[in-house]
């Protein structure tokens, strides 16, 4: 079972902690989790920045400052950048100029250390702190979209495009046991428009123009878990959810490859749903997850599973500015010619809503939503 989590720029900038929470949930629940998009840049941001020259550091963090409130900091960094460029052009700088450069350089180094400290605290609260050690390229790894143009030079073999993404086709595997893991932050009628999401137990689920979803279990925010707790929970679920995950793998192969595009729904009703009560008990009775929920007074989140239409996801990507209308039409035409446009896409998603109606209303979408995915201070002893 492989989760694919895509963080486009707009969604990631607006809800960073939702995506760190998704990645940790994926790490806990699946054999493999593929992270695609802008969250990849943020996971290793501090480590990368610390490896750069002081001038490069100044140039990078300068982009994050607000001229209306941080003009003094902007002036310091601009002064350092200018004097650094001038200093390094000289073979034999005068003593007074050398002293001036060293004073400005020292001030910039002190400033950078304080900025890094504050940035680390901010990234910690958004859940980034325990992700970097988990990135191993197998259980949790990076992929990149060609259209986003953010891949490092050595990542060519890990690149795909939006067409591949909607087919769940990763460049380095032929496996068909993949599904999206999503957050419902943008599951509104503003995004999904007239798309319908129904229960798999009703007749409308057999209409391939509709998406369907079903509740699996209560699943708390896991952003507070330490690296050790995440690894421990993953090990526990690898064994205790083995049968359920094996059944999901069979379902994924059917959904992603069967000529009969309703075969996945039939299998879901006959094989997946009967196993959900057992999986629910395993997940909701896990000690680490229970303690995490109690210790932070979190409201419960919920894990859902089902199939989503390509049209719904294309709505999402067009609204988020990831693809143009022309690109969308091009993709739809290609999918139609391949007989794949009406093949639904397997997904899980995490929501703070129980027994919700999707898409939720414009009024709900406009209300401030407390996602509770950011961290709070630790209130219990960590597992060693």
C-alpha cells in the first residue's frame, strides 16, 4: 500500500501543518509514502540554508521579510550583501575596509543565528522537526512534478507530470498499489462545484460520475508525535493492520487496472467494509495515539477511504492555479481517448468532520477552520 501526497504551492503555503500531518499519517499507515510538491522544499529547508554561504543565506532570508515591519533587518542584510560583494572583488582590501566588513559580517552572523532559532521553532510548531529523519527514499521519499519546476538537478528519475499523477503512475515503479492521501481543507463546493460524493452503500455510487467515501476510524492529529513514537506506531500497525492492508492492496490493483471500472466498488463493499471495524479498533485503541489525543485535548480527526473522480481532482487543480483551462481540456481529451477519464482514483483523506457531507457548503468554506494540526508543548514523557 502506497500513499501519494501532493502539496501544490497554494495549498502548502496556506496549510503547511496539514501536509506534515498527512506525511506522518502516511508513514504510520502505509508501506510507502511518496511526497510530491512544495512541502519537500520545506522539510529540508533549515538544513539546506545552514549549508550555504553567509551571503547566500542573507539573500535567501531577505525574500521573506516585510518592508513595512522589518525594514531595519532588510537594511542590515542589504548592507552585508553589498559590502561582501565589494570586499571579495578586492585582492588587497584596505585595513579600514576590512574592519568594516568584519563588523558587518559579525552582525549578520549573529542576526542569522537568531533568525534560524526562531525559524526552527516555527517549523517545529508546524510539524517539520520529526520528518527529516524519516526520509529514507523507501518508507517515505520525494518525487517532483515537471510543471512545478522545483526538482534538484539529481532528481530526474523521480519526476512525473500531472497526467502521471492523476493515473498514480510513479516513474520508478510499475506497482499499481497506490492511492492518494488527501486533506479535506479544500473539499468545498467552491472547488468541487457540482461534483457529488456519496456513500458506497447507495445506488448512486455505481454512477462513475460520482465519488464515494466511507469512514474507517477516528484518527488524531499526529504532528505532536516524536520520531521514536512515529517509528513505534508504524511498527505496531505493520503487524496489526497486515490483513487489512493486504485487502486494500487487492482493491487498489482492481481500481487502478480493471477493465470493469465498477469492480473496485463491488470489491470495496464485499471485502473492505467488513474489515473496517477491526481496523478501526486497532487504530483507535493504539496507546500512543490515545495518549497523544488526551494529552493535547485534541478534537478527533477522522480517516475516510473511497474513490474520487478525475473531474473532481481536475476541478481542484484548476481552481488552485496548478493547471490552466487549456491544459485541463488537453488532459481530459487524452484520458477520454485512452478510455480512462471515467476511471475513479482511490483515495484516503483525513478530516476533522464526522459524517460530513462533501463538498461542504460555501458558508462552511468561508468560516475560519481550526485544523488543529500544529503542535503544542509536550505535556507527557516521551518514549525513549
